C-alpha cells in the first residue's frame, strides 16, 4: 500500500495488520515526525530509505514518500450484512467493474453516502489492490467488501431478506432516477464499464434505473453515474436535505 491517505486510513480503521512502513529519507521534518510518532504509537516497524527505492517498489506509482507492507484484504461473506439490525440499508453491488480508478472513486462515494457494504463477483472483477486503495484515498478500509461466487444468487438472497434491488441501465424498461422512491433496504447495482449489467443480473433487479441527461450523449462513466445514484438514494432513504 502506498500514499499518505490510504495508509493513514488503514491505521485508523484497524482493518488489517500493517507489518512495516518505509519512509523516504527526503520527507520534510514535519512528515517524518508525524510518521515516526504514529508508528511508535501503533507499534509499526519503521525504516527510512532512499526515494529511488520507493519508486522501484511502487513501479513509479505516486507513493508520496511512504509505503506500507500490509496484510492482504480479507474479503467478507454475504452473511455479514445484518439485515435485522438496521431498518435502513443502502448496499452497492458491482457487476464486473474492472477499473481500479472507478472502483476507488465508488468506494469514496459509497462511504460518503451511507454505504457499509460493497458486493463484487469473485471472477472478472477488480479486487482491493494498492491502486484501489490509493484511488479511494483510503475509503475502502472503512467498508466491508464482499466477494461472491454468483452475483445473481446474492441478489436473490438479499431480496429474500427484504431488500429491493435497483440496477443502473440504459436498456430495457427503465425508470428515471428522479421518479424512484427507493425502499428503505436498497441495493444499487452498477455494471461493467463497457457492457453494463449482465442480462441475468438485470433480470434479478426489481427496477432498472437511468439518469436523465441533456441530449443523447452518454457522458457519465460508471463511477460518475454511481455517485449520482448513491447520493439520490442516500438522500431519500435517510431523509437528508
């Protein structure tokens, strides 16, 4: 993991074990002092190295002078969603989203708009990588990312538990987002960057949703569209002005 925010958020969330931290020996004194104190407080081994070593380890990615060796993301089971504890739930499901930047942006939006759980298929999907952690500015560390073998079956299980499933789509019988009054327990499904939601996944959605836009040009990517939909659902479900 690399970058100030991702590592800071991983430490704050205590979501996984940080084995050690590498710090550039060209950090300014304030940053060096901050990381030294934090590592001492959290009992994390700290080593200073040349910035060229960090460049090599990150293959040129923007590490901001700090790298952490950290346990892999554990992944969670669908059963972690405690449907009876909260009367209001907003869950995000991603049907084969593959771009780390899109996933990272969606993690930031999800955390901002009341989502606790993100569901992904185990295959043909992006995972929680260092690039995703950086793109999410550490937001992913505060979320529970659930990996499932079959997304359609997972949606059916959630529907049996009282959720309504809303799929973002430009095809089929869709309802404009502004016309949707989402259920208090809702799942928002977003599709692959190029192919959208797969037919079987769309079939298991209770309602297909589209964003009304000026003109015919589809100008929003999956992360942008997802952010718009999540904010709309969040404001309606949780009565946010």
